[in-house]
């Protein structure tokens, strides 16, 4: 019975994720010439990317977008998730936050372009209040605009994962810790965070990977300084027709994602926030 329940999902992942990823990995060792793929086994694509200084700059931009977005998303989502789980009786606030999913991804990006533009809401309000004489140009087409928009887009995802994780932390554990004389900080760091650390890792990595790999938001809001590896990879597939080189950069970026994951998990273990064992059923 259990095998029958798992088989459909496994087959779906096998056909639409594992097999395409494996084919793309094989393609990363091929060569391309004039939009024509040449089957071969060569490390030229990887060496070309690793020896290009621009690749490291764009990769750092992508990782910076992902790290900043993930850190702020988790930091903003956790107090909200705590309030929803322990302070409210219903899910009205939770549903109001999730209602942003009903709007299109591109609509939210262009909405922030309107808000942050020279004639947008922020600049217009500040000028009418007499706080500034000229529009603040740095608000739009900058890394700030990219990260702010990504936080807005990723916040519901992080909140959903953290609410789910905190619902497993029973009130009795928190009350018992308080009865034993634990301070609010000790309750947070020694009871709540270790018990929901998997949700924290999931929320952080989910928002990090999507934000760092995104190429639409940096392209529309980032300006020249907002170029990322995602944009470069997309251009290799769309404009240059060099699929092997784009695939090689994609797997190098995946390796960077895995490195961030292991560093983040190790950091939580060093801070004793990820004990690696279960506290409750």
C-alpha cells in the first residue's frame, strides 16, 4: 500500500526532474557552435566559467541577493509566525498574508517599479513633505530594489513553512520552560528554535535558492549592478544558443547552493540550534 502511494510522485519526479537534470548535466560537457550542439566530453565549459573573473562577480551578486533575501525573510516571518500560532485563535491574519499569491509574479515586480520610481509613491511623498529636493534615484535599478522586491515575493513562502514548523512546538514545552525559570531569550534559543530548526532551514534555503537563481527581478529592477549568474545562464540558453556553457554554469551555481546549505546547517549546529534529534512526537 505504501509503495503504491509513493510511486506516482516518484515517477513524476523521475520523468520531469531527475531525467531532465541528468540530461542537462551530460549536455554541460558538450560543445556548441553556431547554435548547434556538438556531442563530446570536454571540461572546456567548466574551465571557461571558472577562469572568468566576471563569473565570480555575478555569482557573488546572485548569492548576495539570496542570502539577504533569505535572512530578512526568516527574520520577518518568525515573529509573525509566532504571533499567528500562539497569539491568535483563527487564521485570518495568515490568510491575509497569503492572499498576495493571488497576484501575478510580474505584477508585483512592476508594482515595486512604480513605488520606487522617480515619480513613484516614495519619492513623491518625500518631496511633498519637503524632506528631499530631488528624487532618490538609488531606490530603483539597484540591488536594494531587487532585494526588497524578492523579500516581498518570498515572505509568504517563508511564513508558510515557519507556521507549519511552530505548530509542532507545543505550548506545554514553552510553559514548562518558563516555570523552570527560563528567560524569554532562553525559551527562544533552547526550546523553540531547536524544536523547529528544520522549518528554519527549509524556509531559509527555499527562499535563498529561488532568490539567488532568479533572473527576472534583477533584470527588471537591478540595473547594471544587478547582473547575476541567473541572467547570464538565461542569456546562454535564449540569445547565444550555447546550451552546454549555460548548463555548466547552472551546475556550478548548484554547487554554490549546496555549499551554502552545508555552511548554514553547520552554523546552526555550532550555535546548538540544530541538535539533530527529536524532542517530541
